[in-house]
C-alpha cells in the first residue's frame, strides 16, 4: 500500500500546508518553527512508517505521528489563546486533529 493513497496521510498533508501558509508571515520564529514542525511530523511519520520493512516499525512511526498530532493540537490551542490563530481556524484544526488521531489509532490497531 502506498502511503499517498491513505486518507490520513492526505488529510494531514493538507493540514500541514494550511499551517505553513497561515504562519508564512509570522515573526515569532520560535512559535512558528514549533507549530510547523509538529504539523509536518504527522504526514512525514506516516510516510516513513509505510516505507519501513516491518509491521512493528510501521506501528512505531504511526504512533509518532499520533503523538505529533497531540503536540500540534496543544500548540494550536495556545495559538488561539495568544491570538496567533483566529478562533474559527484553530478550532477547525483541532477538530481535524481529533479525526486524524482516530484514523491513526484505527490503523495502528489494524497492524498490531
């Protein structure tokens, strides 16, 4: 199976692109770096997991992706509070994190 065909990879890639575009002009380089890196880690870890040889490694990288979602969701929540992210955008991103986490959990269970 190609990771590019997975809905969870496609959706996490789209989320990452949204995040990068939103923060393109952000001058708080520390926050920008952290939130974009955590978002980027999600599709990257999914891809890496599907390129690994063993099922155990695949699940490990899917778990890393799920952890990165939690990190990103926390940063989005904080971004809303400090007014770096408009409430309507941030809450959409956080809801997408919840859906992606469910999708990853399902994939992990499938391969365990």
